[in-house]
């Protein structure tokens, strides 16, 4: 008996394994009227480039871990965002950065808090995961470990931008500690990425300069596993952005995963519940990006906007967006 050839498009469809990648560049009071057309174009270009940097890895068969690190590095290197180069200033007029990375197969994680002058905190977080025997290192100890591991440092000037300095001056004037995109005229953000690779493994990464004018060695949610960053193959990978204090108190990232794992909720339902209900109970403002093992992506936020980009070959979705 002769068999009919399978149409090429169908063959491609059944052979393709789902891969997915999403990123954020922070959330907050991001209104169209406060962003010029050229600024909007610059953000969209930066978000697209970072997405492309990670997607190339996933398409080539690399791990989700490699893809999220590459995506976040691209955003850390871009002065538009509050991570790596372009991080906000602390009250002392310096940069103290936090970052975390996690993979979902073995739930290995690495994080750094309050590190200074490390060019790419996300790569230091990955090195902590792979070579320190610990999960979270902070301050001088983390920097000593970074030097031992040959992690690149930069001069303080590398991280500084005029816009960030203006933000600090404004925050000092109001004696406020400010999420970077909060005042209407400010438009920068913490960064993060989540990915699903061809092996079905998930990973998440988050990197930030934290809050403008922060003091006393304040650490946000980004490097806290289960709060700002989490990945578990049984449920999802999550990276958050928003006021860190409420995200820590609400264990946001783990809560999304736990709802899926324990209540059987879908990614969309679990994430929406945490951002639009649980977080609001403690006046938490912010958003998250998350991906599950089937290649579904969700990007909920309860602020006016969130810098974001995503791509999944599950449903061929692909986009870049800023406003709600
Ligand atoms: N979550 C970050 C922090 O509290 C801030 C942000 O998302 O922009 O450090």
C-alpha cells in the first residue's frame, strides 16, 4: 500500500519541540505621553535585540540557562535599563547591584546581592551557582569570589548615567526611595528573562540596581530565590519586577509555581492571581514574566506598563510591548 507524503508544513510542525523566551525591562508608571517616539523606538530596539540574543541560543539547541543569561547580559549592557550599566544610584551615590539565576531541572540557583562594579552581575550569579557551593553571596565576599573566578569588573563611571544622577537628586530632594520608573519622567527598569529549551528545561534570571536612593545595604526581591526569581520544571520559570519589599513578603515567584504544582492551575491563572489579587492585598505594585514546560508565556502586571518582549514557537507568538 502506498502512503501519502506528509505536507512539509505538517512535518515541521510535528517535529518542532517547543521553545520559548520572554524578557522584561521593568514596570511602573510608564505612560505613552511621557515617552517620545524616539525613546519608545530605542526601548523597543533594545528589547528586540536582547530577545534575539537569547533566541539564537535556544534555536541552536542551547540550554534555557544559557539563553536567559545571554538575554539578561544584553540588557545589563544597555544603559537604558536599571541593571549593570545604567543601574540606579544608592543614597551614597554608588551602585549596588543584585542578580539571581535558577534552572528548573535540578532547582540549582545562584545569586548575588549588593555587589559593586561587577560588569555583569547575572554571570556572577551563574558562577556562584556553578562554582561556590552556595546559593547567595553578598557585598565584599561576593566581590572577592568574583575576582577569584576572573569575573570582569568596571570603573564606577561605566555604570553611571546622567539620567540616573538626576533621579537620585530628585529622590534626595523628596527624601524618597524610588522604584526607578515611578516618577512620571523616569523610564528605566530592572531586567529579567525566562526560557524553555528544546530539552524541556526551564530557567529564570533577574538583574537590578534596585531602588534609587536605597540605604543600609537594602536588598530587593530580585536575588531572593522564590521571591523575584524561580524555576522548576514541574511548573514554570518566573522573573519579577516591582517594589521588592512586597514581592519578598508575598514570595511571588514561588507562589506562581506552587499554585500550578499544588492547585493544578494553568500558568496564566496562577500568575494573574498572584499579581492581581495576592500582591494587591499588601499594596504591592509590579509584574512578572513566566513560561511553562509547554511553551506558554504570561506577562501580567498591575502597573501602567511593563517593558517586555516574548517569543514562542508553540503558537508562533512574538512581540515587543511597553504600555498596557
Ligand atoms: N524589584 C526591584 C527591587 O525592588 C526593583 C525593580 O523591579 O525595578 O529591587
